[in-house]
């Protein structure tokens, strides 16, 4: 994804777009358009390459038919607020939205969002997908907005590839939806510089119920979890499955991946989870939930693998780690303690893995490992695993923004 280097939001404010954005047909390429109220698309609208769309506060796009936004690599389309710091209402999708080579910013007003599309942030997402709606995002960027990147409801479908979600209050939330993210970076959640931490569900992704895939992506620098996979029984009795593969999760204030809920299977493979409070945590859960980790590096976390969490709730799900390398944990590679009933669990298994620090002496934090798991001093890692954690590492240059 490449954003024009000469795009400047302050300069964009000075652009006077006088042509109103229409609701059907074709919006001609390279035009400058204005939206000052809610626009409802009931049939089909195609926005061609190189367009600038300036949305005034109170403006919003509702898609009940089909919306195509067809930017190109050479001429992306931009959608932004007409006034810096005054948020517009985002795009509400009841039908179908297909977006490519598009940069969207300045969204996230506090009007009531579509019910059952996520409850962990109150602001409007950049894109909200109602029950049964479809949204695909390719080679595009969501940034500098006051809400999540997306929110999706029951049986909605969200597909994101080769894109960036950056400087948002939350990457996005799926509630019993179908979700697939590939080759995408979710960074700087939220974009706030402060020495005071506030727990406000600033997750990279909150995936609750449904079938979800995160493939070949980067989730980094979040004020809460990288991925929160909590699926309480109040949401659904069938938690679905989350697959995380070939992915880097880095620098999360709480968990890299938080597992909890009912009848939920989470599989993490060929991935790196690093520099987080807990790398992977199995929190409050029922026995039908499973967390499966294999061929994964857990590096430079305070606690690499944790069974139990800070809630006074039962944790009875199964958590297993195989062929996994635990490296340079600050407190412990593995901890096992459930606050209710105030005891360790026998639902934790670590096997065929390398732990680089012995279990803590406190009996309550005992670990359960098989005979083929070793404890060794921290070994040197191959250069390919020594990640610097810079934006340059993730293929992003500040000049692009």
C-alpha cells in the first residue's frame, strides 16, 4: 500500500469541493466531491480512481445496494473529513461495499452505531457492516479516525487484504461474523501519547464468535490486546474458530492473544508473539474452549503463556503448546493459576518445546509439562527472529503518510 507523499490533510481542508456526491451511477475519476448529509445508495454506485471526497460533520454513507470504490496504485481515492478534528459518520453497509486503493480518515463521530456490530467502542467505525452485509478492503488504508476501523454483526462478511489499519481507537470488532485478514498491518491502537494508561478496549482486533482467520499479518503497538478472542455465552453458545498463522503480534499492553469464552477453538501457528504483558492467555472459559499453540516463538514477554486471568471467574478450557520456543520472559515462561477456585489448573499442557527459564518457585504457579520439554538458558536467536519493532521493519515508511 502506498499513499501519495504529497497528500496533506491541512491542505485538503483548503480544497473547495462544490460537486455533490451522487448516490447512483458512476462518479468520474479525479474529481473533487462534497458530502454534507447522509447519502443512501439503494442501487449501485461506482467511484472511480483519483477522487477526493470531502465529508462534512454529520455526513454519512449508507449502502443498501452496492458501492464500488475503485482507486488504483497510481491514483488512489481519498475520503476524509472536511474539517480536521470534526468527525464524520463513516460508511454503514447493509448491502455490499468493495474497496480498493482507498485512503479513509477523519471518521468516528459519537452517534449511535448499528446495533449488534460491536459494543467495546461507542464511536462509529470507519465501516460498519450490519447483519448479512459484505465488505471487502484491498490495498487500502484506514487511519487517523476517532473510532474503530470496522465493526461487523451477525453473519456479516469482512475480508481485508494488503491493507493498513493505523492510528484508530480499535482495529475492528466482529460479533458472530465471518472474518478473513491477510497481509495486513494493524498498528498504533490508539494513536495517543500519554503517560497515563486507561483500559478502554483499544484492541487490535476483537473477534467474538464466528469463524475468523488472521494470516501473514502484523498487529503491533496496542493499548490493550493484540487479538481479544473473548466469546461469552451472552453473545453465542457456539464460539466458532480463530486461526492465527504466519503472523507477528508485538508490543501489546495486555495480551498478545487473549482467549476466553465458550465453545471457542483458537489455533496459533508459525507466528511470533513478543513484547507484551502476556504473550498468550487462557482466561475465563468453559471446558468446550481450546487454545492450541504450535511452531510459535513467544519472546520478550513479561509472561509468555498464562493460564488464568485477573477476573474472579472459572477457567476450564484446554490450553496446549507444542514445538514452541519460549525466549527471554521477564517474569516466567509459563504461569498457571486460576483466581477461582484459587488454584492451578490441569487443563494446561506444554510439550516438545523449549522453555528458557525454570518455573517460578511458588507452588500456586506450577506448570504442567511433559518429559520432552527442556529448560535451557536463553539461546541466541537467528537474525530473522531478532525483530527491531520499528515501523520500517513492517515495510511502512513515515514519508508515505
